[in-house]
């Protein structure tokens, strides 16, 4: 059984990805940093559906914690075959005059530094086996260029660049690297969004509805499958056609 590490998998899109991968036959390492109850719930749901999962608390921005976590995952589930870089930090819009460099760096820590540290730990084993996959979770913002969100947009755009560069460098070694970029896909943290804001967004989406976590997790699971073995370096946008409307 292959092993997938999903970062930030205690809730939201990460939880949906973990569940979908488990249904497809992956053993899932559920990473979390704070929400132990949520991580337990995700693992329990997977187990109740005859899947295999375990939870691993570590900071994806700390190399020593990552090294220890990979060894723990290997002991409990097996060597990691797939990394899904889903975790994100606090988000918040701000006008340019109020933005600060610390916020840019915080987003870069999650979307560039953490994926790099995770890959560097996995890479020796992957190179020896000539296999391995990375799926970075991006965002449609790299195409939309949302106002008041330059810190987030810039970091996600950097993530897209490293996806393409890694795919070019690692493809000859049998390692695939892709990105899945959701549109607005409401999860728990969007519970207080005014209905009129959701209606306004839906009016600009050709498919006429909001994204659902399963829309994104289905694409992640496909890219993790043998059917996607000839796909690398791609950014697949899952947003109902919003960026073409």
C-alpha cells in the first residue's frame, strides 16, 4: 500500500483530500499543527470506511521536525510516496499601504519553504526507487490576481514556479510534480461569508455553483493515480470555468 502525506489535513480541503486518497487505496499520513480533534476525526472517518490512516503533528516549516515525522510515518505506515502540500497559514486581505513584508514571508514559508523542506527529506528515497509524486495545492488567484491579496497571490505564484522547475529537474528520475489550483471552495472558515457575496461569485462562474471539496480532492486523487503517470509540470485549475468567464 502506497503512503500519501497530506499537510494541513485536519479539516477543510485537506480532510477531503485525505479521505479521497484513502478511498483510492492509499495509506494516509494526516499532518496537523493545532487541531488534534479534527485530525482524530478525519482518521476515524477513514478507519470507519475501511481505510488506513494515522495522524502526525509536526511543523512543516521546521526541518528537524520533518525528518523525525518521516521516520515516524515510515514506521507506522511505510515510506512516503506522495506529498500533498495543502497546509496554509492565516489569511487576510489588506490594502497595499497596510501590507508588510513579514506577511509576505509568512506565506512564502508555507508555500515555498515548507514544500522544499518536505521534498528534500523525501528525495533520497525517491531517487533510489525512481518514483515519487508531489501535488502542490495552489489557487486560482495566480490567474485572477485578487486585489488586496498580493502577499498571498505572490506566494502562490512562487509555488507555481517551483512546481514547473521541480517537474523539469525531477522528471528524468521518475518523479512527477503537479499543482491543483482551486477556485473559491467554501469550507469551515467560510461559514460567516454573507450570502450575497457567494451569489455574486456564482454569477461569474460558468457552471453556476460554488466549488465543493470533493471537486478538488477528486483531481488530487487522479493526479496521484497510475492514470496520471504521464502528467507532470501542470497547473490544473478546478474552478467551474471562473478564470474564463
